[in-house]
C-alpha cells in the first residue's frame, strides 16, 4: 500500500470524528437550551410562588396562650398546674393533644409541647432538660431541638418560674 | 485548499446559527420567566387570617363583645378590614375576598356563632382544584372567654385576584 492511500484513509477518519463531535456538541447545546426553556415556562420549581417564612404562627401561639389560661374543674389554670407539677398531667395533657395535635398535626410534621428544665444545665454539650411526657412522647431530644432550631419554631416559650429555668415550650416544625 | 475554505465557511454559518438559536432561547426564557407574575395570594390570605385572629382574640381570651350581633354587623369596621380593590378586570363588581369565622363549642363541636364578610360566591371554588381558582386558607385555633368557656375557632380566608397573580 502506498503512503498516499494511508494518508487519505487517516484524513477520512479524522473528518468523520470531527463531524461526530460537532453533532454531539450541537445536540448537547439544544438539549440544555430546551431544558432551561421548559423549566422557565412551566415553572415546575414554583419560583413564581411567593414563598414566605413566618417566624411565629400567630394562631398556634394564640391557642398556646388560651391553653395555658384554661382552668380545670378545681379552678387551677394549666399554667399554674405546670408550675406546680413536674410534667403534663392527665387534664392538661389530653387538652394539649386535643388542641395541638388535632389543629396543627396536619400542617406541621413535628408538634411537641412539654417542659424544659434547665436548672441542671452544665453548658454547651450537656443535656438540655427536655422532659419526656406521655402525650407527645420523647421527641424533645437534642436531635429534635437541633433540627427544629434550624428550621422553624413557630410556637412559644413561657417561663414557669422566676429564674426562667423551667419553661413550657410549644414546638412546631414543618420539616 | 479550496476544500478547506468551503469547510471554514460552513463552520462559520453553523456557528452563527447556533449563536442565534442560543440567544433567541435565552431571550424567550427570560421573557417567559419574568413575564409571569408572582402569586402572592396565599400570603395575602394568611395575613388576612392573622389580622382577624388578632381582632377576635387577645392575650388568650376572646375579646369582649365578639359573640354579639353588633360585632357581626360591624365586623369589617371593628377589625379594620378593607376589601376594596383596583377597578380592573371587573373586580369592583365582583368582590375578590371572602372571610368566614365559625365559633364552635370546643367539646361538642356545635356551632355557636358565625361571622362572614365579602363575596360568598368565592366559597364553592375552594372545593375545586386548579391554578386559576381562588386561593383558600382554612385554619383553626383555640380560645376561651372570660367565663372559661372553651371555643374552637375555624377561619376561612379566600382571595381571588386571579388575573394579576396567575397567567
């Protein structure tokens, strides 16, 4: 075979390779363009929906205040009961379930109400003093607090004593 | 040499074609995205709900006189709610807002009082689904009156304004 023939063959292969590269590049450009256009036109990511973040859920915090002011048959308010006792009792526990789980359970992924006692708090890294209760379970773990802290605490925190180391807390989280 | 010149010309034409296609695509994308309005109706309905809740309950108790005929009749004025809208798309003739507040006995769930204001014709649309329909927000809260009576308060806020929020 002559060297001329080999050169011609090589040139042909090179041209085919270059053409394929151009076609692939064109297809990639067109695909990216079409994808971007379809995202912009259909708005599948809801960019045009006005997203807003509420720092406090006014209705939930109104429920929270009313809950604390509700009196049992003996005339003692939930706030006073929680101040005197270490945790939720049957009256205020069931009432809390009826209000917060039923009203906000569909709207929020996490709903937790309970007592935080920080009197024995030793500083960062120590136990945060969330007390488990029979009505909202033991979700008040460190992981839960960290998780909620990063996302949304729409409820409220009310101190139960003068030192403010015993608080009743309502956590609501959408994530 | 002649073949090379032809190829170069072809590639130049190709480059220009791609350039115009990409530029045209970007122009279309930007105009499609920024030509669409932001839908703020959910936020508007939420603000309306919050405003009404603040009007009927304060510091944990229902405000005095809420469960009276006078409050029902002067609801918009007392709560300082203004449902006036721009005079476009026939909005003035057909109200763009509707609010409904139901007071239920907390234990029996019996309705004890009800207040509504605005265009009631918007309410049936809440049961339908679709982008071009009014936005409805249904929320609940718990309250007590000064005698210790417990209430579940259901609130429905509806905002239409479709023409300016959805295209």
